C-alpha cells in the first residue's frame, strides 16, 4: 500500500448528514506527478476529477453493515471498454445510490 495514494471519505445523505455506513475510497498508483503515496481522509467525493493520466486506479466503497467491498473501477485510467469500463461504473453508481437510500431509512 505504500506505493499508492489512498483517499477515503464518508458520503453525505440527502439531508447533509454523514453516512458512516459506507466508506468511499479511491486509490491511485504513486510515482506519476502529482500523485504521492499516502493516506488522505477527505470530504465526500473531493478526489473526483476528470483526467487522462496513464496510471492505475481503483475506486469503490466499503459497506460497513454488510462488511463488503465493492469495486467501481480497477485498471488503467485510460483503458477502453470492458470490465471496469464506463458501463460497469454506471451500474455500480446506480446500485450504490440504492444502498445509500436504504442506509438513510
């Protein structure tokens, strides 16, 4: 893990409270500027940006209640369609939104 820049953050529920039931994460392989190894606790989705750096990335969440990790994307940032591609990410985010609503109840 010491070769990765690791971002973690809770998400916000619609009423602007913190959802401690789901921890979002985003990892980037360190070594390509400006990516530096280390752990970062952040505001929800503060690491979200659109870029085309040719680095390895992993994004997803840890569901505390289910004790389960789900991966939204894992692979090269500039990869094409297929596992971890945009269609899989859309399905992941749709499913994540449903789980967050369930946590809010």
